[in-house]
C-alpha cells in the first residue's frame, strides 16, 4: 500500500506533539525505564 505524503506529514506531526508532551512531563521516567 503506497504511503501518501500527507499521511506521513500528519504522522510526524503527531509524533512531534507526543514527544513534546513527554519531554515536559514524563521524559525522565521514560528515559530511565528505557535505559
């Protein structure tokens, strides 16, 4: 199934929002659990 550019940009945008929320609240906990 071909990936459309719109879908890719939307997914990246959602990922950036998710990352910014994480960095504000749960970033330290998440990093420590990953490492």
